[in-house]
C-alpha cells in the first residue's frame, strides 16, 4: 500500500488547475501544435497528439481551438515555432521540482523560471539534479471503493505496469507512457473510468510538507504553473493540511 492521501492531493492539484482554465487552454493548444508538428495531424498515428487532444477534451476545450492548434502544427495555419525545455530545481525543504516548458524565447523562459524559484524559497539546479528521482509514466487514479481485484485483472490484461493501493482507499494504475491512452480506453471498456489521469513524472520517494512549508511550496508551484511558457510542474512534495 502506498502512503499519504494520494486521492486528496491529486484532487487538490486538479482543482487548482481547473481554476486556471483559460491558461490551461493556451498551454494545451501549445502541446497540440507541437505534437502535430512532430508527428502529423492524425491522432490515429500520433500518440502524443492523441494524448494532447484527449487532455483538451477533458477540460472542455472548444473543438475549433483544438482543430486550429493542429492546423498550426501541420502548417495549414501560421503558428509559432516552440522548443521544449526542462528545468530542474529544489523547493521548500529541498523538495524536488521539474518544470517542463514550451517556448519561443529561451532567454525569457529561463529568467522567469529562475526568478520564480528564487523569489519563493527555492532554487534552480543543474540538468539531471532531480530527474533521477522520477519515472516517466502514465497514471490513472480510481476512487476509493473501486473493486481492486477486478481492476487489477483488467489492468494486467490492458498492459499496465503496476496497480497500487493507497492508504486512503484510492487505486492507482501505472502504465508505460506511450501506452497510457490504450490502457485508459481498455479499462473504460471494462467498466473502469478513472477520476484523474495523466502522463507524468512520478516521484519515487515523496517529501511530506505541512503547515507553513506546505503553503510556501504551494505558492511556488502556483507561480511556476502560472508562467506562460510552463506546461507542467512535477514535484515529489506531498502537501498536507
């Protein structure tokens, strides 16, 4: 059994992201454009695009915004040329942080990310300083009360890597990153709809923060996520009330 209230923490993160829906649309549009540019505009042959489009649909992103983002990636509409950059660093009490960005201006992005770390109690590190603590994978979270035995059978059949039971009763299915969508769809066909899912950087060891430390860490995460060039922030910090 995994520790901590995984259910509460992920629901909390998801709720805060939903509050920033306008910014979320913009970030997902960038991801869709980059995915279409790299692998083409057909979701049937481009797993990364399929995932990005699914992410857009999950937050009710308008279809025309999704279609336009794809067309910018395939060159049918004029678009911006983005590059992918990853920054690593430390938050409160040395909690590990990974910041994934899509940008058209590296100088601006690194300055903004560094400023956010420095102003809110963290510091940027060198490439690889914390990434070894994380695993790139798909993650599907199922509500407490889900039939664990049946879910385990279905997940194994679907090609999942692991099924983890959490102390709070929620169940987490871990998948290879490229198989996330196929596992998700297979589980849905078997009657298991996840409450939350993503391709993520999953921390191997977690750092629990409470009280003021948790509030300071949340502020750092919020500021980083609020930067226009930041696509995702991953941390091994577990923020308890």
